[in-house]
């Protein structure tokens, strides 16, 4: 039985890493496509908005990949919690960009959330740890995005 459990764990780790890689690629490619289409506009600057928002999206995509990859390894549980933090951080980005980038962020959120679920299964995290990391990601990134919006209007 122990050999079967080890094999199942390895498959879960591979699947979690693969799903997070797809989520990260969607985040990076989506951010680059949006930025490239914005720069072809009427000559308006993309800084601070939407440039910082796209960088935020790409960074959280990469963090989601790293947290899924490292979260299933025999390291401290911080990386597994970071997978849920990343999923939470993408929620305000999806809501605030509902009419523009929201559907694309949703695609990366689905892949990164599925990966976080698999990492949770491998690490056997508790529900309060999951909820805490998810809520922290939502609150911190919402504050960051609202700060960027205020900064964008001030310039």
C-alpha cells in the first residue's frame, strides 16, 4: 500500500505542477498580449495603468507556479499556503477587470486553483490555513490594485 500511495503522490505533484505551469503561461501571455494591444493605441502611455496591473497578473502567475512546484516538495508548508494566497490574489484582479481582462484572469485562476487543491491534498493542509491564505491574498492584492488605481488617477 505504501508504494501505491507514493505513486499517487508523485502523480498529484506532477499534475499540480503542470496545471500551475498552464496557469502561469496564461497569466504571462495574457498580460503581454494586453500590453502589446494597449501600446498600439493612440500614443497614450500604459504607465501606471494598465502596466502595473499586467505586471501584477504576471507576477502572481509565476508565484502560483513556484508555489505549486515547491509546495508539493518536502519543504515547509509556506509554499503550499502561497498557492492559495496566489489564488486569492487573482480574485480582485478578475473582479476589477471584469469587462476587460477578467475572463483571461479567470482562466489562469482556474488552473492555479486546481493546482492549489492538489497541493493541499499532498500536504494535507487544514481548512483554516487555506482560508487564511486565500483571504490574505484577496485583501492584500485588492489594496494594491486600489492603490494603483488611485495612483493612476493622480498622474
